[in-house]
């Protein structure tokens, strides 16, 4: 999984993914203050939608999330990858 350009418009599935990512907030921007863009993690929506289409195991999706944060964002491995992966997999329904 790699980051990509955010979708132009957000489907209901994309909005659910956005909500999960915003609540997880792996880079810690949510608490910086008002005005931080709600689309901060939108570059992950398309790759996550694509990953979810292959019905990965939670561990596989968690590893993908961890890698994208470490490689594409250049940050240390965030906590909660497995829990977020489970929530993302449940968000498909």
C-alpha cells in the first residue's frame, strides 16, 4: 500500500474510512487545534479501499498501515494498527 491522490468526491465507504483514520490520527494532528484539515489522511483512502477489496486478514492490513506510516510518512510505527485494521475491515459492511 502506498499513499495516492485523494479521491475527488467521497463515497459513503470513503467517508467511513476517513472517520476511522481521523479518530486513529496516527500522526497526531487532530489535537493541534481548530482548522486542521479533515482531509489529512485522504491520501490513504484509495489504497485502503483497494486493500479492502482483496479481503485481507487484519494482520495483513495492519502491516500495510504500519508500512505506509513508516515509509510514506517517514514516521515511527504508530500504535493501534491492528485495531484500526479490524475497524476498517468492519467498515465494509
